C-alpha cells in the first residue's frame, strides 16, 4: 500500500502536456480541424495541462499542422495560460533565421508562453523532403550546426553579423526532440531539455534517457536534466469503448505502413476485417506496450502511474486522438480528472 501511494503521488506531481497532431478526420477538412484543436486547447488549458504542442508533418492528408508556426499562433491566441509550442519544427527543412524570426514573433505576441521544439527528421517522405529543403544536400547530419546557428541569431552575445528581429534577446525555451540517441547526446551536451518519442521508438527509450541523463552538462538555460516522454493515450469510460476508439489511430498507422496515408478514419469493430493478420501483428510488434495506453480511467491511471515510476520522467506529453471530437475531449478530460 505504501508503494502504491508513493507511485500515485509521483504521478500527480508529474506535469502532463498535450501533443496535437491536428487530425483531419474522414469527411472533414482543415478548417474544421483547426476549430476542434482550439476547442481542445481551451479545455486542457482550463484543466491545468502544462503545454500544448503541434507537430510539423508534410504531404499527410490526415494531419493539418504543416504550417506549424501559424497554428501555434492560432492556439496561443485562443488560450490564456498553457504554454504552446512545436513538437516539433523539423529544422533541416528551414533556414534557421526564419525559425528564429517566427518564434521571436510568437514570443512577442504571447510573452512567456512559447516553446520551440526542434527535430532533425524531415517529417515526411523523401520526395516531399526534397521539395521542402532549402538545399538538396541536407540529410540531418548538420542538425547540430543548424541548432547553433539558430541560437546565435537570438543571442545578444553571439558575434554573428545577422540577428533575428524579433527574437534577439528573448527567452524562448528550445527543446531537442528525438527517437534515437542522436538528439539525446546533443541536448545533453548543450544543456537543453529533451523530449523523446517513446510511442514511436519504445525500444530505444531507456537507452536515450540514460544517454541524456548521464552526459548532461548544466547550462545557463538548464541546471539539471529535464526529459519529457511522449505516450499515446486513448481513454474512455470503459475499457471496451477505449479499445474501440483506438482502432482509428491503429488504422492510421496501418495505412502509413502500407504507404497509403489518408484522413483519420472512424473506428471499426474488428481490424481483421480490413487488414491482414500479418499487418496487425507487425503493428503490435512496433508499438511499445508501456507507451500505448488504452482503457478506462482506472486502467489509464494504473498505466500512467507505472510508466512514470518506471521511467522517472520529468514530464509526460500525451497524444490522444479519436475520430469523434467529443470522445477526444473526453479522453483528455479523464486524464485531467486523474490529476485533480
């Protein structure tokens, strides 16, 4: 009993944030998606969630957050307290000066509420990456140089001949995001907070956290390691309902595995009626059991508590998608109720 109470206390003291993939549901459009995202953001803001992040993806019919900075402004303008940011901006797709100016503008519009999360992947397929890149020669290996360049544009101490206006001298937290050890090592060496996509690369989660924590070097930005882990959560009033709702996300992942991404589909009673057994088995192998949470309030509480106790994460960011907007809101509300 004492251990259970200790675990529950740690869970309640762990900040919970939201990653919104801005799903465009089947039969819907981007305009409706952005309205739903704002409605969700306003609710989780009132419920005490810590951050609301949006991710850069391209050439994906079911994801509406490709122009990430614009959507961040949309969400920040309609909320009051919650921090809003990118989870993340795929820096190799952009000139660092442009990102420094964009986020300098966002911070100037919404002081003290903007986060800049940076990733090194293109967030798209190779063909789309070629269409996005400012040069055709960047493969992500120059990511450390791009991060340093971006920071220099906003630093009053750096001796570059170009500065970001707005952006110069503003205190905008920069996070490095990753699903391998690369960004873990880089964020540790630069004394930055680190966010790991546990739901994308569960097999590397502990290795990446260990790398980050063991190699962390304090900086003027951060005096000790801070790691935020991404998990997928589909919560409903019963385990059965949650499992049914989760089939929308599973269909999205299965379609992506087929190389045929589409809009976010309604849930189905039986995935086996739509996908081959081998495809479903491959999906389950690729999913980390501990970072994919589906169930009733009590089930989610047990899963989240166990996950936080296992990882000692400083923060959790949940991705909780459902086809029906009210079901999606309810999923976040259940997590909020666990925190209260």
